[in-house]
């Protein structure tokens, strides 16, 4: 299979060396890069503005010799594309009637599909394009004859592949992308998903960052992929400089960028996710509303259809980063900002709920595990910011039949070192009474550790917390996380699924781990607190509801439900983008198939850098899909809590509405 089989399209931005006023040489160099890109499996290659002659030749544009040589160079390029997959966008001056136009010729498989003239001609500071060219609006025709064939001419062309769903290309030229309403905006509203900009763009100080902001924001606004290619080495430096900047962005994300100021030809390549763009546009009702508002303006857009051709020979190694932890940036600066923002969201949510209820106390169960630890840290931060005493955080650790001494010790150290009101309540007597009332075999001395045995303990803890809240005039702060809610790994109603307010409700397990690591790294806590936080991170994730076996092995959540790092990956791509399971498995293989591929957070030690083969990924994905679809009833009744991330909310009042009685068959049968 190739990347195209998974809903991707490979695109390339090419920056050749420029031979000024030498179209024959430029055509030869363009052909070399087209052929190399074809061998690389690309579907679209975009070259710089006026690349056949050079952007900076000034009055030489009006020389017949240059105009003729550009047409001859175009002819050689068109012929060279015969039998090749890529659509090619090449810049040249083209005479139409009495005007000379700054154009992009769009070529595929030995044919010119159409010609796009530049709409907006800059004529300020270093730019004098109105001296040389006519604007698209000045053209008296919508069809031109190029190399003996009549082809569409205009800025209103969308080139649509008939054999690659969602691959619709619009082309514009440099300044067209810098105006308030670029032509590509109309094209995106009309269905174009890939927006190409052939640019000259001499470089000045600060322009590098501005281009990045412009390209990423335009792709985000249009919910599209954007390919921007500026002229590079070889352009005239009489008065200007050129950096050969090329960027590929997708819906606000930078996928690839060229090396600036390179003195050799270069290309950048990335695989754009057509499924993602389709899903985002399908969900974004406001975009559809605007399409409706301007429907009459969009209907005249002309659609040029073509068959891209065979794509199976392209490789299936994805040319884009697939983060292992979609909820956690690997880059340290981005991660620090993300963790700080998540913490602020949680704190603000809890602070607002305290003020709304008029209460100044909370009750929280502290197990010595990850989730309750984060919730407790959030509570401490909230009370400090509100000027409330930490003693008003009524923390309870409630050992049961399987609570380990190390876990219990950590819970006490955590409560004591943070200065909250810490109390221990042994729930075993009340659990034994309930098991006896139920007639459970454990009450008769049998070692039966079934789901009833586990849930009696989980329910007893929650029952104590609610009654303690009644008794002290407080509310119960929930600790369960998004990953557990997705998997249904929580005791419904009278268990850890329920609370008065839950600051962790949209925080997945992998993010909780990184948040605690980050909190340690900030140095905000005492050595005693930091040391116990590190211990909590290093321990096995366990509900501690079943006693250790004869070999001393404790109950492990991940042995039962699977690795949280995989489940969080599945959760993000299923709920955020609605991908098919086959694609989710493919992406997981790209992210997790090789521990030596891709970036890792420096906070993760080598022994925690895992990899998974395809069979393991498929197996756990099936577990995830089954558990996720069968557990909706728990999410339909979940408590309030703040939404943290764009791919991280299962609230029935927010991002995720689903029936509680649907099954997983459609997903399981699809791969």
C-alpha cells in the first residue's frame, strides 16, 4: 500500500537555481526536479513565480526573445511530463491579446490543464509589476491558446483529480496571497483543498517569520493545505536578496520548510492529509454557512478535471511527523507552554466552581496514584490563588484489601508535604459488611476477586467521599481521567465515575504523566514532594483492588486494558478526526513502529521509549474500539469539568454526543 491508500497526497515545493533570462536552462533544471519528484511519488510540484525566466529581469520581460524562449521552455516541460504522475505548476510571462500576464501554467501528463494569471500586481517599494504586466481582471478572454491548444485561463480555476478523493488544487501567484481576500480563499470555499502560491518574494529582515505566520494562518482559515515557493539563488541581487523560502502548511500546522539562503537547488516534500481536511470541513458549520452566503459567487468557479493516474507505487512511509503523544508536544518549549496552559484551565475551572457554589472546602480521595495526585496539585494551586487555606482541602486516603504499603506511604507524604488536611479511613470493615450482605464468596473466606469484589471497594470510597462532603459542607473533587472514561475503566454511579466536579475529566493519562513530570521540573515543590511525585510516576498504574498474586505481582491496569500511550493515540484520532480504524492503525504504526524514528520528550527516559509492531497495535485497537463504544453510558452521565484540548473532551454537553446503546461492529468490521 502507499500513502495515497490512507487518504494522503504527497506534494512538493521545488526551488531550482535560477539562470537569469535563460528559459532553456531553467526548463532543463525544472524538468530534473519534476522527474525526481515523480520518482518520489509526489502528486503536485510547485515552482517559483516566473521561474522560467527569473523574477528579477525587469524590462527584459518585454523582449520578444524572452517571451518566445519561455514558450519554448514550457513546451519542453510539457513534453517531459508525459507519463509522469505529478501536476506541475510553473511560472512564466505569457502574452494574451495586447497584455503580458504574470502566469502559472498548470501541467499534467503532457498537457497544459490551464493557465492562471496573477490577480494583484504590487507596485510599491521594490516592486514595479504594473510596469510589466496586466492583471487577471484585465483579461478579455477566459480561454487562451497555448502551444497550439485552447486551455482555460483565469484565477478561477480549480484542478480536481477524478481518482483521488478530495484532491482539488488552486493556484495563485505571490501578492495574491498577501491581500485581505486572496483568490485562494474563494477557491477554498468552492472546495479546493490544496492551495499553491508561486512566489518571487525577495527577502528582507523579518520576512521569514511573517511568511510563516501568513502561510500557516491562511491554511488554518481556509481549512486547507498550502504550498508556498519563493525564488532562490540566481535571482538578481542588484538591489534585492532572495532566500528560496518554501513552506508546506496544513490547517495551521507547518509540515515542511526549505533551508533558507541555500545556494543549491532544493525541494521540500510532505504528505497532506486529505481525510483530515475533509473531516474538518464537514464539522465546521461556520465554513459551510459562509459557503452558503457566497454561493452565487462560487458557482462560476471553473473545475478542470483530470486523472492523476497510478499511485500504488508510492511508498507508505509518511512524509510528515506523527506525534506519539498527540496530547503532549515533544518540543520542550511547546510542552512547557501546553502544560502551563492546561494547569491554568484546570485551576480556573475549579476556582469558578468554588465561587459559584459559595463553598470554600473540597473533599478529595488521594490514592497515591497519578490521577488523584494531579487533582490534588490542582486543588492546592487553586486554593493558593484564591487565598484559601490549604487545610480546607480535605484529603482522604482509603486503603482497601489490595492497597500496598508503598502507595499508602506516598499518599500520606503527599498530603503532609502539601499542607492539606490529610486523613486515613480504612474501608475494609465497611466493604466486608457489604460483601457479607451480598452473600459474596469472599465473605465466606474464598479468594474470589471478581468485578463485584473490586467495585464494592471503589463504590465504598466514593460513598465515603460524598457523605464526608455533606458532613463538612464541601463538594467532592473528582480525579478520574479522560483515558479511563474513554475505556470505561471506572465504576459507574457509586464509584470513581462520579463526583461533584472533576478537573481531570478531559485530561488523558499520558498528559497527566507529562504534567507531573513538568511540575517536578519547574522546581515549584519541596524536595519531599518532588521525590514522592517521581515515585508515583515510576510505579505501575494500578487500581489496587485485587491483592497481589503468589509471586507478589500487583494488579496492573495496562496488562488488562492495554498501554495508555496507544489508547490515547487511538482516542485522539478517532474522536478528533473520525478516522477509519485502518488509518488509525497505519498512523499508530508510523508513530510507534520504530522507537528510533521521530522526536521524544527529553523527560522520558530510554526505558520508557516503547515501540509496537503492527499486530500489537491492531490487537489493542480492537480492544479500544470495543470498550469505547460499549462505555458511552458512563460518559452520558459524567460530571462537569473543564475542556482542556481540542481532541480531548467526551462530555455529552460538549464535544461528544453518542447513543449509549450502539455497538462497535462497523468499526471492527472495517479493518
